[in-house]
C-alpha cells in the first residue's frame, strides 16, 4: 500500500525492466521515501510490465502504432502518466523520445539515464562509441529530460574504467551495474529532498 505522504514515481519501460526492478526493490524499504505508483510501457508483453504486476503496481501501455500521429501518442502517454499524479517520472530503458505535450506536463521532473559520460557519445550506441574512440574511462549519466537527445541538465554521473579486453557487451554490462546503483540512489535523494534546475545546474534541497 502506498503512503499518500510519500513522493510518487511513475516509471516508463520498454524492455526487461532491470532498472525498474532496482527501484521497486528500493521502494519496498520505508526508508527510501518514495513509492512506484505506476509503470507504463510503449509495448505490451514485456518483462518490465510483468515485474510491475508481480509487485502489485498498476500498469498501462501506450503504443505509438495505436495512434494516428506521434503527437496523438504523446498526448495519450501524457494523460496516462498524469492519471497517477507523479512527483517524478523515471524513464528506465524507455526507448521512445517524449514530445512537447509530455514535456509541458512533466518537464523538469522527468529523469533518464544514458550509458556514457554526457556530453560525450550521445545516442543509441554510447558504449560502442566509447570503445571505438579508445577512451580509458566512460560511464553513465542521469539527467533531466529535455527536448534534445541526452542533452538535459546532469543530475549525477558514475565513472566506469574501460579494460583492455573489453568488448561492447562486457563494457555495457559494467555500465548498467553502475547505472542501476546511481539511479536508485539519486531518484531516492531527489524524491526525499526536492530539487530545482538553474541553468545547467541541478540543486538538491
């Protein structure tokens, strides 16, 4: 049962939901200070939704193909999220870019992760691009979603060393481990303490 006094999290997923599971596990501890009140997805039948259902968390699905236009989908997604009155929205492996309607409603309180140290290596292939470039360290970034691709104000970053024998898969697995830990810690912190954005800086408390 969620506590009405605690900050409310809506999590959006597109796949297996390992970051979602980490948030669900953390939120089960009263000391975490926030509750996952709903999980949404852009496709049905995924493990992320099953994880939510096993935890007794309400779910919803808004598929782009079920709407006449991307703008209609964005409006429907916005309405579905708004129905759960979130304090924070977390994109946890959500593989769609949200649009203007969503940002008008939830801009400044929607968080996402990127598997590189922003602003380097934006887009879908951060670990591969970092490996190809030959960097010695890479990592992950938690940021406030804006209208760009991985361009929002940075909340936190975690560094992952690139080993000589890394391939894309081994590097990405270590990045994902760091990402989960960072996401859980920072979402809880922001939910408990509050935050504001000033220019390119995020100030907690």
